[in-house]
């Protein structure tokens, strides 16, 4: 039996099965719903308002939602069982954009792309020269190319008419050794490429003119897979439920990429159909998802994926909407949790050429650590989790309008909000600032415990003391309050950040131990990633996220993974270097080390 449910926005009527889970039914119907905990009821991001549908509240909803929210029909979609007709109002999911800024780390890359334009002017067939049309063109091109050229059947079917229309002259566009297009002589049509960074939370793209090597424009968007879980493990588990769900994740990812490419090209006034190649980086799970590969064995010992080598596939096989004969080049990965994005950061920063210790940290849902020494580059992956992106934080949100992005406790309380708006939540950079500042001011102790005024002592500023409140066993710090609206930092939020910070710092410490160096030996620390570019260096050191390194040695490099993907798009030799990096880097599997647990527990403490 099915019932009719009206969904707002977009004002769509759905027929849902009685007994179905509301969250799962909405997702299967194509509705965007933020659900980073994958329906476990812990992130509280799938709040909806319902009328009808179901009147049965779960114990978790009674615990997590306020009386006012419940009176207004507030529910957690993952806890609702569809029982009757009704209406569901969905929360707005803010788009993530304008955070893909980069500049190839200030370096000009020699232009040597895999996609190139070749002029041709052929002799016309005669009764005494009856060479076939494709053979005639192939022979001409091969005289200037290092090897034989090929063509897909779709081009061969039109080649005879095209050559005669163009009087046997024109511009051939080659992708590798494959002839992808035949343009008229003197054509001014674009020859474009795109670099894609597929993150667990964020998709980023850079559009490039391959005639000049110029980066035309950049953009970023949320990975639509966030609906199915905030981290790679939750998505792997979702994929394993059925082949249909694996296919669904792949299609959602490609759909998100196509939407990003469409917006990117519209903004630049270019045509998607003139993109002939995409270079792709991402963590290993995201690349498996893009290809529709089984990722189960990434998540279970001995942690072996289906593919780490570089791969080139036709764009049409993936459903990527670029030129019909375009190609997708996926850079190599290192290990199951150290993907092509890490290879790209090493490539962009030239860590492989280090003559003194250099540390690079790609901060995100999956935190990768790279340590370059004279003996080579060491890497490790840390399960930082979604806290840096606002996941599993009560008022956590992404870096969009209304997010508290920085915080100061001393000498007086102050904070900034993105868009100069009324605070609606806390983004990752704001969360780090909050915890670091409250620790420095004495509101949090070293164990991360929020202290009541009676516990903190008389030295605690009154302005801060009055903002700490207890609700039963729970404690929270009030950042903003206006009537019923408020934004707070809870004790559980602090614990989530401690786990993320502890994981990242443990990776750093164990790599330094493996290389036999200390924090004082590190000559430079590079913070990479969309999120890493926005954190406060001083607060990161105070918190203990970064070892005690002089601030002048800590530098932001933006999206280093995107830089590496752009390098591989603009210059073919960079792909060879990426292959070398993937096999030469020494990957350290942290979970198998006997000193992992002790190191992790020690670095849960603030300031450690």
C-alpha cells in the first residue's frame, strides 16, 4: 500500500510505501537531504517538518529535539516510518562554492598536454590515388606523431563527408593517439580540458584552455553522495547493500560532476562538448565509486582495493558529459586510504625533491599526512571524520552564510560570521577557533571538559563564565542567543573535535617517529585542502592539531590536490612523475602499529 506525500520544496507529490523509512524513501525519490551519519540519528542534519505522515516519536527524537521543534512538527527523517498521507518540508541545503581558489602554487607549467590540435592538408583522391579517406588522414598525422593514430567508429562513420566538406583541410584534435574531432581549417573552436578533485565532501573543478595552458575558471560544489553518509566507510557500507545501491552512488556522483561542469562552462561562456579530457584525483574510495568498482575490501583487513594504477577510460562509459569522444584520466593511488589526491599534493608541492624535512597535511574528512625527508616521502591516512566539515556537530554547518568562522575569547569575546549574518551554526574553522580559545581561556580543561564557573575558578572572565550552562549531565557553551534561536558548542561537539584532532596528530607523530625526526627538524609545514586553507595557524598549534612548529614555517597552499590534477592535465610528463610517486612513496599503515593506540589516546588531550 502507498500513500501520497507532498514534499516542499520543490512542491512534488510522491507515492511512498506504508512502512518505509522516510529518509530512505526521499533519497530513493531523488530528494536532496543532508544526512552525513547515513541515517544513524546522530548528526541531526535530516531535520524535517511533517504534517501527517507519522505520529509516532522515537525515543531518540524525544531526546534530541526540543519541545518547540516537536510542537512545530519537527522530526528526524531517519526516524520516521511512513504511515499516512501528509506533507514534508525539507531543510535548505546550502551550496558550496567559491572555495576552489588556487594558482598552481605560483609556478608556470610548461605546456605539453595530452590533447593537441594538428593542422592537416591532404592530397585529394584521384583515379590514380585511391587511398581510403581514414588511411590518408592517418598517414598524414602519423608523419608528425610518435606512433600510430586511431579513431572511434563514430568518427569514421562521418569522416568521408567531413573531409569533402572541408576540402580535405582542417584541424584534427587528438586525445593521446586518438583522433577525437575534425574542425574546419583555421578553426577558433576551443580545445579544453578539466581537472577534477573528487573529495568525500567537496567536488572541485578547474577549466583549462589547452591551446595556451591558461586556467580559465574554477568552481566547487558539494558531493551529492553526502546524503548517503559523511565518510568513506559509511558509503562503502551503503554500496555493499546491493548492486543497485552501488550503481546509485556512482550515478549521483557523476550527476554532481556534470552539474558542476555545466555551471563552470556557462560561467566561462564555453561549451562542455569542447572539453576533450578530464584528469581526476580523489581518495581511493571516491575513485572506486566513480568507476562503479566494489570498494568492500578497502574497509576490511588487509585493506586491498580493486585498483591503484592510473587509468584512462572513455568519458561516455562513465556518463561524464564532455566531448563524446573525450577521455577521463585517473591519476594513480598509493594505498586503500591514500589516494590520487595525495599523489597530486606530493606532485604539486614537489615533496619528492625535498632536501630537508617538509610536512604536508591535507585536512578533511579523510586526513592525509605526507612527510618528505632525504630518505624519501612517508604517507599515512587518518580517519579524521566529518567534524572539520561540521558533521556530527550539533550546530555544525559548512562554510556558508550564517556560519561562525572565527572566534576570540580573550581579551574580550568576539566572533565573525560568514556573510555578516545572524549566526546559524559553526563551520570547521570556527570550531577549531572555539575549542582552542576556550581552552586557552580556561573554559575547557586539557581533557576537553567544559568547566562550570565553580570549577574554573575566579580567574575565568565573567563574560565567559555566564555562557557555560549545564542541562542534566550535558554541558554547553552559548555562543549566540536571541529569544528561542541559539548556537552553542556542546560537550559532545568538543569530543568529536578531539577525535578528529587526535587522529590527525597521531598520523603526524607516527610518521615523524618512522622517519626518526622531531618537530624541530621540520623546515616547512604545508596545509592543503579546501578546509585547510581557512584555519588559523596559531589556533591549530594551540589546539595540538599541528606540532609546536614556528608559525612562520606553516604555509597554506589551497587545494593542492587540484593543483596536482591541473599539472597532469597541462603537462604529460607530470603523469609519469605521478606514476613514480605512487610506487616510490612509503605508505605507513597506522592501524597495525603497536604504538598507535597509546599515541592516539595521548593526543586526544587539548594542547598535546
